[in-house]
């Protein structure tokens, strides 16, 4: 029983969005193996990769209305003030933007950066440039959420990239989100942008690795106190 529990804890669960893709990869693996046996191992490796891509591990989430947690696993690719995309209707003044670039090996389940009500969701069609490019924020296909938090409206934008061709968002306008709650994913590899008011103080650096729901991107409190945590 202990061995079984150890194995279960070591293998993260897979999000249901990935089931059709994993099944397709597994079927292709069988066909490839039937055509030429060495291809079976290539297909098996790709099937394992697909399962890992859609993994959805539990996260230890700091619970505080003053903390902004990362909406994605990946690398911090931008920290600075920029004008948010016009479709978000967050105004023309520059806001603090923190960008997280996700490669094809990161966990791709996206989580809410703060607790609040979704005021609006705006999908914008566009190009599929390299998501690491700064202009991808305005030119690539994207899906933006504006969340009404205790510290004002914040924006979180799912951005497609060179490989990413499908943005998935399973929440709706009017929904209430808790910090770290799952709200979508992007297939396969992409970027998340978070737009924050002037009162937010960045807590990450360029090049840092972030973990969705756990890494604190910024905080609004001046006198930091250890937050409560939950696992989700």
C-alpha cells in the first residue's frame, strides 16, 4: 500500500482536456509500431510527453487578498510598465505587466492570479508570432480576462505562440474566482500576461522560474505577513 501511495503521489493527475490527445498519441503509437517496431518507442515517448503536458498537479496556494500569484508555470520574461491592450478597457495609462513564457515542457493549466469577479472576457484573433516577442502582446491571438479584485481591476491575458494554436478558457463573465483557481489552458506552449495597478509591488525578477498558483508575482500590502495556504 505504501508503494502504491508513493507511485500515486509521484505521478501528477492529468487534466481531462488532455484525454483525447493522449488517446490519439497512444493510437498513433500502436499504428507506428505495427508499421515498423522501432517507431513504437518514438510514439511511446511522444505519448508520455503529451500526458506530461496536460498534467495538473495540486499546488500550495498562499491565501491573501494582497498577493498576486502566478497564473502559469514558466519563466518570467518581462517585468515593467506598459500600456495594456485596448480591448481590456483598462485605460491608456501604463500598468505593471508581468509576463510568463511557457515552453512545451511546462504544465499548461492556467490559474487565477487573484480573488475576484470576472468583469469581462475578450477574445482577440491575431497572428502566431513567437510568444517571447514583446509585440506578441498586441499582435498574437489572445484571450483576456479582467478581474475585479479588492485592489481594483487587473488583467490576465492568455497569448498564443508559434506552436500554441488553441486557447481554452472554461470560465464566464460574472464568475467569482479564488486565488489560484484553474480557469483555462493553452495548447502547446505560449505566454500569460498579468496587468496590475500602480499600487502593486513586483516580487519577481526577469528570468525567474514561476510556479502557477504558488509563486508570488507582486503584492499590495506594505507590511508583509505570512499568508494562510490551501492545496488545490
